[in-house]
């Protein structure tokens, strides 16, 4: 049914106008101008014809067979218009009209009425407050925006109509083709997640792009987006990333894993590539639609100028990619054929006086080199040959190999014809070479995600659910993590000073003393934790200091926890945070009392597989330190991965846990395991 929004048989424009300045005129104009092959029925009781088409005075008078209505009338009459559409069995409507929830309370009530009428009449709605749909292959253009992109392979879904209007104009100027474009507006009915399926299932669409300010159903989005990403690349630009309005939280994990972090984690989980700008989104989309994925991170740069190549190399390295070490055979080959002063190391500089023939043999050599996974071809402006000549040879040579090639024929005024040739050859061009780094990175991220999904499916091993509901209800967080095979230090509760002395002696010095109080989760902040206690005297002093701190802060102390002090380990944090949209998230990073100061954390959606756990570790300074920092012994990374995976399944098994945190988790040297030194948690309101 939603497919009708892009391939209708007959379109009625309700609110069509003879006035060229009115939106209802623009819709009729675009349907005619861009060669819609079905029937077009303007509805306007004050006109007999518009742009040569006979007008209908009312919806009631329309012929049978109309399957899409474009509604461009004042907001107040839209519900009545939909009732009339229902009577004529029109099942799909694009409501262009504004004046609904985007305007406040009264508009929201009107939107609720619109939605109710649509449901009662079996009508699916895009909008209100949108600009419509485009399919360049049908073809159909239900928007009022001047212009239509050329046929292409990129689908674009947007919650902002202004973004769609801007993209249409940009695409026409840049010569970039699109398959389907849709503006969703207020999403009173059809959501971004539903539209992903419709655009993604289109055979002409090779890459899906989207601008989203929010996700209507996070868990459904994860499910649908992952299924879609397995078939086609999906690139998203998220607007409205502010942390303002985030709910208060009681743990470090909660403070660090806000809504922006949750969206990014969800996109990574589902294989959705998250762009930072509109430019990035469409740079990536072109490359993903046109070029093969690289097999690795090794990039070669071919240039006729040193400055642009240096900037490109800087950007490539900063993006976490590698500059290829060319083989001896390739360097020898190039040295014998390039100008004497040319550089045959990477970047390969053929010098300003070289022409297309020199570029061809150099590019062929680089693409044939097994040490090279992708090539960036740079041409700085010169007057030896026309850019179009280089575009021809780059396009032809790239097409002979299964490695991605990005061009940077620099400039604007002289390159339009060259860009047309590159686009026909399916080679993306960027005006400045630094932009290529993020393109290669995005392509590699997609390749790695596809490999991770394949690994996850073949090697899936979940952790069985343990019967720990009683421990959760009683907030026995230490015992809870033990049930998921996470080790604790030797510890015991002391109700009196004498108990504390006896227990410390039995455990063996050094020990740690921690206040037990429901009022404070971060007891260090009020002097409620004393470490490195090595004698009875120090235990007595610590007891006095902690009890005094409890009285000063009205903490209602319930005794202290005496814990064997763990030494010579690395402090990390492992936490669970439940996001209202996407569910359980797992956080990892540098731990200890300064965790929020350093903010060295990475986050993922639960549950985790082994590769996802490793990625969490690799994306932090803490992870790099665990590899062996400044001659320190390598830490037990395998034990950390096991802990992350266990915590991720604990989060999935018990959704009533809103937050659970181990900070610090002491990581011992390789083969010696990990120890959860401090565990705290919280239940959701529903729990």
C-alpha cells in the first residue's frame, strides 16, 4: 500500500490552483513537467481547467481509480477532505498542509483528529506539513519544489521538507542522481521506519540516506535497519543531538550515556553509517552506490601536486586508515616510467607536467599492487590538458579493477564536463582531497560491520538467563554480578568498629573500608571511602573518619564494607544504562573516581558478541593501555570481553534494571582475570 506513494496510477491534487505562486499550482506543474504517466485530476471548485487539465469541483466528482491524493488545503478542513477521500476509496494521501502539531496545542489536537479520520477510513498518510514524494524512475514528482534530480540510485528520506528542497536543488547542480525522495513532515501516520522499508525495497535504490531528528520506535528501528543494512548501505544524518532535557541519572554510566550516545550506538548496532554533515552523507552515498568496498585500510594517493597530497595523507591517517607501503615491484615499475623527479613512494607524485597517459600507467600500477586497497586520484588545476581528459582515463582504469577509486579533480569552473564523465563511469569526485578520507572510512566501516554480522550469525553464543530476580528486588548488586560469573574481591559487612577490625584481620591487609548508605551512591565525594588500610590502627582511624562524614552529611550509615584491596591492576568502568528508545546499552572506558572528568568511554547496544565487545575496548584509551602501556604488562583483555558480554546479557535478561555499574573493574595482567571492586545499580520505576 505504501508503494503507491511512489508509483500511483492516478493522482488527485486537492487544492490545485491556477495561481503560479500557490503550492497547489506547483504540484500540478511538477506532475506534468516531469512526465507522470498516470492520470492527474486537479480539484478546485473555482476553476474549470489548470495547465490544460480539466478540474473537478469536488472529490465526490472524481473518476474511479484514484489511488493517491495530494492535499493542499487549509489545515482546518483537512480532516473533512480525508473523510471524502475515504468515501471514494482513495487509500493514500500526502498532506502538504501545515498548521498541525508543529504549531502547538491546537494544531496537535487537529493532527490527532486527522489521524483518527485516516484510521477510520483506511487511509495511509505522509505528513502533514511535508512537501511530498519523488520517484525519478516511475517517474512521479508530487512536490511543489521547482526541479527534479536526474535518475540515480540514492534514496533520501527526510523529516524536514526544507532539507528535501535543498537536496533537490543541489542534486540538479551537482549532477547527482536520486531514485526516491520523500519528505515525512510530522509523521502523524507513516514513520521513518516504515518508509525505510519502502525506499529500501525499491530495485532502483542502491543506497538509502536519511535526515532524522528523532526515531518513532527505537526497537523497531533497530530490527528494520539491521535487516535493511544487510541488503543495502544505509547512511543517516541525525539532527537535534542536544543533551538538554536528559533525565537525571544516579551513576557515572547514566551521566555519560546520554541520548546522543544512544543514537550513535543504535546506528552502529544496526549497521547504519552516521554522517556528520549533509556533504558527508552524500559523499558516502555516491561511493557506496558506485564503488566496491575496500578489502582493507591501506590507501594509495596519486597526485600531480605535493600540497593537496599532504593534506589528503593527514586526513587519511587522522581517520584511522593507513598509507600503503607500496611493493618493491610497483616502485621499480613507476621509477622506470615516471619523470625523473617524480616520487614513487606513497603518495605517488607524477608532477605538474604529467598528462593523462602518465596518470593511467601510475593508476594501473597502484590498483594492481596487492598492498593497496583503495586509491585517491588528485589533480590540481593546470593548463597542460583539460580535466575531462583525466576523467576519461580515471573512469576507464578504475572500471577494470575491483578496488574503490575516489577522484579529486580540484576546482569548480573548469571541471563540470569532467564530473559528468566521472559520474557516468561511477567514480565519485570531491572538490578537495581531504573529503576522501571520510568516504574511505565509511566504506571500511560498512565492510567491517558486514563481517561482524557474519561472525555473529555463525558464532552466536548467548549467556543463559540466571534466576536472580530475588537479588535484583533486594538490590544485592554484588551478588547479582557474581551469578553472571563476574568475580568480586573478598569482602564482608561490618556493623561496628570491632567487627571492622576483626574482619580486616581475617581478610588480610591491605583493605578498603566503604560506608554503606542508601543516600549516597558516590561515597568518595563525602569522604565515605578509605583505601590502603594496613593495620588495626588505620582501620580504627578510618572508622572514625567515615562515621563522622556520615553524621555531617546525614547519610544514615548502615555499617561499612571491608574489602580486600586489589593492587597492580588497571581501573576500568563497565556499565548498563537503559535508553527509553533503544533499550539496554553497555558502556566501557577508563574507570575510577575521575571517570566523568576523562569521559574516555565507548557505548554499544546489548547484547554483545565478541567482536562488538572488542570494538568497545578498542575505541577507548583504556583499551589501548590494556595492550601494554609504557612497558606495563598486557592486561587480561579476554576477561574484560567476557565481563562485557555477561553484563550485556544480564541487561537483556532483566529489563527492570535501569542502571548497573562496576566502577572500578580491576583488570589484572594477562591470564589473571578481573575483579569487580564496586558495584551499584538502580531499578526502573516499573521494576
